[in-house]
C-alpha cells in the first residue's frame, strides 16, 4: 500500500573541506571521524524513523500512536464495568464461584498492533477520500489484497453504502468493523457490511457472468 518516497539519508561532511585544507591532516582526521559518526548514527536514526513511524505499513506500536494523534482516532475501545452483575471469582468467604462469568473494571480495551494499523489506514482514507465508489474500491483492493476481495456498492438513493466481503473476516477484523465507524462513504450516507462468499448471478463484464451462481441477497 505504501508509496512512501525513498530518501537518501547519507551526509557527506567531507565536502566542507576546501582545497586549502588539503595539507591540514588534523582537520581531515576530525572531519573523517565525524563522518563516521554520522554514517552510524544520523543515517540509522532517520532510516529507523521512516520505518518505525513514517511508513504506516511498517510502523511500530509507538509510530501508530503518533499517527493516531495526528489523525485524531482512538486505538482502543471503551468497555463497561461488569462487576455489578454476578461474576465468577473470589467473593465473600470465597463463595462466589459458579455465579457468572469473569467481571472487569471499566477501561479501554487495547487493540493489537495489526488492528491499530488497520484503524490508522481506514481513518486516513476516510479523511482524504472523496467518497466515490471507484476510489473506495481501489483503496479496498490495496488494503485487503492479501486477504481477499472486498468491494462497496452504492444503493443510489443516499441511504446505504454496502460493503461485501468475499471471505469470512477473522475475529480481529470483525471487531474493527463492529466497534469503529471507519468505512468510507459519501457524507450523509449510512454504511453496512455483509459476507458473500458464493458467486452471484448477474450482469458481469461483457455480460459474461450468467450461470456463475444464484442471485445474491
């Protein structure tokens, strides 16, 4: 997905030496040692920064938090305090066993790094997209190129943009779809998604899609 421009982080400090310094051996040694330091530290720093922060495809958890602040998106989901309901655990006199599931405090459920990466990409495109079906579908083909085909269909009546997944989303992707409103669509239009893993009968390219399946619901 990344189209990050490639940069050359090398710095040639020896260019600062003029012809009049040709016989200044001490100065040339100092410049050479400083050049070696730059080669090791300055270049490594910027290469690491581009890999770990700037490039969303390779960003670490720290880099994704930086992007989340820039794009104003949460990388977690608030959860309710469930201790008020009967919960399994150590109650008074250790008699609370078998009364329910585990309880939890209110807080924020963190996402995995890959979930965070997906949220960042969806949020970024949501902000820059013009909301047209061709543009969204091009973005989806890149975003899910390693998982399967995902495409959006416009209802043409300003009600819903429907996303079709031709594969079953795993639990991490499904969690993002259910908890975050990040699927791009035109302003004022609702969004919904469904799984359609079987081919459907209809009008395909050059009307060649007949007999490929049943009508899709």
